C-alpha cells in the first residue's frame, strides 16, 4: 500500500512538471471542454495528464501551444510518413487549391492517384476512395458479405479497425469490470462501447492472433463465414506483427472455404513497403483497406482489391447485386493531390523504406540489448518503421502477452517521454523520412533515461 502511494506521488510530480511546462496547452484544453465533450474530438486524444495541444508541426518535430518542442514519433497516428508538412505535399495542395476544394464529382486527378495504388500494391487491381479507415473497413465487410452471401465476419483479438459497430469489439485492452475476454484459444466478442447495435457485432467472431486455434475456429464457422479481416501488424494493440506463416495459412484457409481475406493496411499500407504488408509478407489478400499515409495528411480512406473481389462495386456491370458505397467527400481534390504527392515520392525513392526500416531496427536492437543487460522486464516490438516498448519480458505474440505488464511502470514511462520531449502514443510509435540518425539516438536516450529514472525511484 505504502509502495503504491509512493509510486502515485512520484507519478504526480511528473504530471505537475508537464502541467507547469504546458500551462497554455492546459488552459486551451480546459476552454475546449466548455464546448466539446471532454475537450477532444477523438477518445484517443485523451492523455495523461491531459491531451497534447499542438500549435504547429514540421519534419520530425511538433510544438505544443507553449512552444515546447517534441520529437514526433506519433506522426498523426502514423500518417506523416514523409514527416510533418512536407514541402512536396504543401506544393501539391497549393497547386490544387485554386481549382476548388470540393466538387462531389469525378475529376481527372483521381486517375494518377488510383493508378499509384494499382501499380504499387500487389493485391490491388482497382481501388475506390472514402474518408477514413473506419469507412474503408465497413465497406470491405459489406463487400465480403455481399460477395459470399454469408453473414459472419471474423476479426482478431487486439485488432483495431475503426469505430463502427461491426468491428468495435475485442480490442483486447484491460477494461474495468469482470474479464469477459474468454479463453485464449477462443476469445469472446466483447463490445467496446455501450450503444453498439447488437445485430451488428453479434455476427463478428473473434480469433486469437498468431495462434493456430484461429484456423480451427474458422473451420468451425466455414460455411457461414463471409470474410476474415486482419491487421498484418496489429497497431493499437501494441505493434505486434503477425508471422508470415500465420498469414500464409490464413490465406490458404480463407481461399479453401471461399471467404474473403481482408488486410487492414490502414497503418501498414505504403509504410511497411511500397506495396504495404502484402508485399512485405508476400501474402496477397482479396481486399485491402487504407487510410493514414495514403491521404497525405488529409482525411482519407480507401478500399482496394483484385478485380474479382471488387466486382460488386462495378455498378455499370451488375447493379442488382452491387453494394452501396457512396460519400459526398470521396475523392476530394485536395486529399487526392496530397495523397498522390506522397505515394509518388514513396514509389520513386526506394531508399526511404530502407532508411526508415534501418532506424526502426536500430531502435529495437539497442533497447532490447539495454533491457537485457540492465535486467529490465521490457521489450521493444515491431517491424520496419513501426515500434513499441512494453513493460513485459516478452515474447509478445498477441495482446494477451501484454496483460502481465506493469501498469505503474507503463504510466511512468509515458509521462517521462512527454516530460522529456517525446510525442508518441502509449501503444505505437513510428519513424518518418524526416527522422535522422541523431533523432534516433535521442529517442533511444529518452527511453533509456525513462527506464533508469523509474528504477532510481524504486518503481521498477
Ligand atoms: C489498422 C486501422 N484500421 C482502421 C483504423 C480507423 O481509421 P480512422 O481513424 O481513419 O477511421 C485505424 C485507426 O487508427 C487503424 O489503425
């Protein structure tokens, strides 16, 4: 008890230091609270001790409203792969702006954007645009159900695919109240919010990530299963890659039972490789969903797939069986301009991925070596430019492996990162083309110092 109180006292000193250095940010958030619920536009902006309030962002840096500078490894939840406000994206938006910000109609610039998807991604013959990753995964499921005429969708425990009622289940986070998550081999479908339509999520079954019991469960539901959706690297769950073998078997079995395999590449798309996770792993899904990186920093989502899988969006061919897919802002000209600029750069500059991946590799190696040598129960996970550090011994193959994590330590680490000038989410971090080797040296130092500080305080 005394130990808990003393840890809480130390955490509170970190919180006080953050409040002291960010007084203006705090007051802006307080003001926002008077007119916005919780003062935030998204639940995931809530942070300890209060949300970051950003004033500007450039390259690998962001500045808060108090002009404190942070090394940015959040990058708009992974979006800003070229760094913040890249010159070529700004130029593309400026060039497009005088032609109008919105038409709600086709325009000639969609071709180059869509063609980049088709040229870069092995499993995309055709692609269509929407406005968020949430929308993209919703449409992907509709496509799977309409194509197969079957009712069920399978997702993985820990997978995050947005907020709609079909998939807002079983994120795998620790939750208040009784543990409803079920056995490891057969996770339960646990709604993540009150107010979800039961009819929507009851048809979603949940599979254990990286676990062979998934394949048994798929077989048990084979004749009712429309599709399986997976993040090839789980992001919000803590940057946990699927194994290549697991994805290959998933491909084999979904093909065998006639269900669509959907890769949610909202984070991995164009980041893991120019062709995303499917290029990286050499496993080609029927349908892929996109957002983040591909929108160049403006609101965006996309659904792509093989010509066969996308057939039910060919309205001129088969209107009777086609799915409803529509949106006022789909293909917005500014988003298309920004996204095209980013994909163009990624497709032309092979060095970018090599460079970002090497930085991620270096970070993971140095942190894991340090944790081993200094006897910290900590592990850096991830692949390529995606990383996370967890307060567990590891290995980490699924979100369940994080349950043994030391909560106080995780809270302390998060506070120390922010206090010491790192902007990052609690579950995932990212490198961008704007990060330098010096930035990674600094990043590693921030992590090591935070670990040492908690130990010096007797908390770890
Ligand atoms: C893998 C994945 N899919 C879907 C989404 C939802 O995207 P959006 O927030 O644009 O709706 C996210 C968002 O973080 C994501 O990480």
